């Protein structure tokens, strides 16, 4: 696979790159060794050499159809995703015995070449058996052959910005300590991150770039979330493997290969390997790092132990604002009282439980008092005919906006835009889940002989209006017209 960046950079193009780089904006931010960040194509890079190698990749790297890019913003699960992707593509070696475990002798970071570090410390050698390439470069700055033309696959992982920040803060603090340098204080680091001034930041723009691209090219770009992967790793390993063209055979399923990969790439397993406790990557270069810096806690919502409620609310507001209208939600648990959020930004529109977008996640949101909801709904824009504008969509009634429930793992949401065959979908889903009674198709067993499909399911947004939100414990179905982002 001679796909890649052979060293074609001529002296003159190096000169041009250096001239371009010297004009780029620089500023202090959340970065290694307290270096100034450098802004290139709307994102902050850790230093000039990283911009130079990115430019070089943009000019000379030719992606192939068989390439698989593992793309991440820093501290969102890079190490884990690299390990999983590498274990999947090289799994003939995965027998479960330690000699076949590729991570016993090297960190997951050493298993994939990294696009932007190519000429800095790791020569861009491709192993022809390994189609994987890692990068932190934002989607809009990928080499064109990777972002549009080659047909290669891209896998991206994102994470709640609050946990991403906390992870990054600790990483840089430990890195500073290892060089006897003063770490950036938490408050200052938080300010930098929120301003977008962090390595490969603004974080939200990084995520949105890949998110939007994944909506346009869903068969080429797989968008994953750290929290979902933690919730059900095996499911996502199967999904990832299928997506990159390395799906598991029935025989492999029978041999529990998926479970072996999950275990081999788990935080507990990797962080306890000698190589990750005492080894280093990029040894004897300015970028030398101890492998253990990449393993801290590996949990969801650790931000609760480090951020004040005000900090969390502030970051959530940025996230809501930045992602508004994108259909993407990255706020997993809102422990912050609605009152705090309203105080911080009186015009903010909120409510509607976060848990609905993430039925698999445990919702910690306190049920807000109806008084708070009324306070918020009374501030929303109105228009004749379509009464109320809420989170980018028109609702016909105030009461529709004020619904509060907590979704369960077992719930199944049937979501539809009005008049797109809601009735049919409700009827089909209800027949499927209650088929012990309808399977014979005699009219007495037909549930629709006596009830409209609309009466068979509770509707989320009408819960408190005309149908009390009584759940039949035998039916996991809930219907809604609410947009995904709400
Ligand atoms: P990078 O982008 O700089 O390479 P990355 O691996 O994304 O770093 O970030 C490290 C985070 O992933 C750490 O999160 P924490 O600070 O919140 O704990 C690290 O613990 C976590 N991590 C590393 N390996 C795994 C794993 N196998 N499973 C889950 N999380 C992991």
C-alpha cells in the first residue's frame, strides 16, 4: 500500500510552508509544556511543527480506498478507539492468550501511524497489513483525498466536553509535573478550553465538523460517542468492525472473539500492562511521553468530581449554543439545577429531559418544578398559527414543551414528523411487541379491532395534556413528534 506521503516535499515547498506558518496567529492556551498555540484553518495546533506536518499531509498525502482513518479530538477516547480498531483489523492474532495480545509489548499509540506526526518523530511507515491511520486533524483540514475523493473510511469518537476538558486538564498537569513545570491552574485551563484555545480546539467545532460530515456521508464516516461505547462496548465493537469491513463471522461469534477484544482493549487490562505502566512513546524526542499519562480513570461523568456546578452549567450552555440545530447532543447528565442555568443566562431555552435523547444513559436530572418550566416557556417566541418556538422548532401548545420524564433503558421511542406514517409505525411496533396476542390474526386477538394505534402507545409530549402518562409495564413503546435535538 504505497498510498502515502513519500517524502516529496521539495525545498521550495518547505520554504512556502515556513513563510505561511510565520504569519499564523499564536496565543496562550491549554497545551503541552505551556507552549503557545498556533491557529491554522480555524483550529489551534500545539506548535508550528504540527502545522507544518499537517500542511505537508494536505499537499502530499494520497488516501486509498482501503485506508481507515481513526479521527479524534484529544482526550475523547483516542487510545481506546485505536486499540479497538487495531485489535479488530489484526484479530487473527487474538486467541485470548497473552502472547497473542498485541498490546503487551506496545501502546495502542504505537500500533497506528499518525498523519500529523509523520515527519516529527514517527516516520510515516505504513505496514501493508494495517489499513489504519490516526489523526487529531479536524475534518475540514484533512487531506482532500481523505475527506472527499478516495472512498476511504473514517471513524470518529467524541465525548461530553466536560469530561474531555477534565481529562485534558489532568493530562497537561501531569505532563508539566513530569518536566518540573508549573501546571496551568484549573480555572485558567477551564477558561482556555471554553474559549476554544486548547490543542485542536475549539473542541465543539472539531466535533461538529465530523458530525456534519457523517450526516452527509453516513456510509463512509462512523460517528461514535465515548459514553455509548462505555455503556455497551460489545455492541459498538460489532458496529465498528462491520463498518470498516471487518465484521465478525458466526464462527468468531461462537469463539467469543468480540468479548475477547472488549476485554483486551479495556481500561483495566491496558492500564495494568507493564508497557503502559512504565513504558514511553516517542522516546528520545521532544515529544517523549510516559504511556501511563494516557490512562487516568476511563469513566463517564468524572467532571462531577472536578467542576463546580457553575462551571458545568457554563460549559453546558456553550455546548447547547454551539450544537443547537445540529441534531447532536453531548450533555449526558444534567445535575445542575434549572435555576442555576436560568440565572446564568436568562434568555436560555431549556427543559425537556436530556435522558430522552440518550435512553441508554442513566438520567441524573432532577425533575424540575413546574414553576421553573412555566418561567422558561413564558419567555419563548410565539407566532400566530404555530404557537411557540422551542429549541429551533415550532410547537402548537405551551403544554407540549413542558413534558418531563426519565427514560429507561428498556424504553423504545417511536419518533416521527407529523403525517409521515406515524399511525402505521405505531401499529407495526405495537403488533410486534404484543404479538403473543395477535399472532393468530383472528379478529378477537386483533388489538386494533377495539383501539386505534394511537391509543396503544402513550405519547411523550401529550403526557400531561390529555393522556395521563400511564405506562403499561408490558409495553416499552412511547411515541413522540419531538425533534431529536430536543
Ligand atoms: P489522546 O487523544 O491524547 O491520545 P485519549 O486516549 O483520548 O488521549 O485520552 C485519554 C482518556 O481516555 C483518559 O480519560 P480520563 O482522563 O477521563 O480518565 C483515559 O483514562 C481514557 N482511556 C484510555 N484508555 C481507555 C480505555 N481502554 N477505555 C476507556 N477509556 C480509556
